[in-house]
């Protein structure tokens, strides 16, 4: 039921975007499998000329497979850069170009949650819910940033478990100076050694 509703929403958004329709036509006949760790099913996404189909069929082959945690796959889907994959826990198998094209198609066709919600509860309520969710997400981000900053300050200032940025920079400068001094000393020793051999 949820998969059918998602498929319907994605196809409605594909139909509304000429770029998404072009991309979908280019992907016709191709498929992408999503394997999410911790979930007992996989999602197979298949492209036709002007729409995509979502199913939980596991016996058919896919041109590409993305495997990872639901959060990792969601993070990948929300970022515009494909370089996100290199630093994430998401793994890709098969044709990477097909996976990238499906990723672009999903970004083109991704639903506007507030718009979809307004179809069910009306514009005003959907807008209020959207504002509440945005406010909660903003609070969560600020809380996370504050927590990270406070932890960093505690570790460097109070706990003295890690050096402060100034101390780290001074240490690096001292290491560079020591390296240069060792190289100069080695050059002097080599010069003295050559001089001793020539005498």
C-alpha cells in the first residue's frame, strides 16, 4: 500500500517535469535494487518510457544495486553531489551509471512533502505541520552543533584529553622546525665526512 502510494506520487512528479520524463525515457528497461539493512525486504525500481515501477520482487536481476542502512540511503538521496557515496556506508554493485541516473531521476521526482500532505489535510494544516517539522529539525541541528562544540571545548580545555587548535598548530610548527634542523645537521655531517675522506 505504502509502496503503491509512493510509486503513484513519483510518477505524478515525473509526468510534471520534462527533465524527469527525459531521464526516465533514457532509463527505460533498466532497474535498480535497494537493499536496506535491517529491513526484511528489498525494493526493485524499474523504469519504463514515462514512469517507474516499485516492487518488492527479489528474484529478478537488477542493473545496479545500492546497499546500506536506511539512513545512509536517505542521506545519499538528499544530497546533490554523487561524491557523497565515497564517504558513506552505502555500497554499489553493478552499473554505476545506471545507479547515478536513477538517483538523479529520484531527485527530479522527489515529492514535496508539504504539497502531498495538503492533498490529505488541506493547505493551512499542511503548512502548519511543515513549519512545525522545520522548526523541530532546526532545533535538532542547533542542539547537535552545540553539543559537538561543547564536547570539543571540554575535551581540549577542561579534560585536556586533546590539544587546542593553537597547541596543535604550535606542535606542527615545532615538528617542522625540528625536521629542518635535522636536515641541516645531516648536511653538515655529510660535508664533514666528505672533507675527512678528502684529507
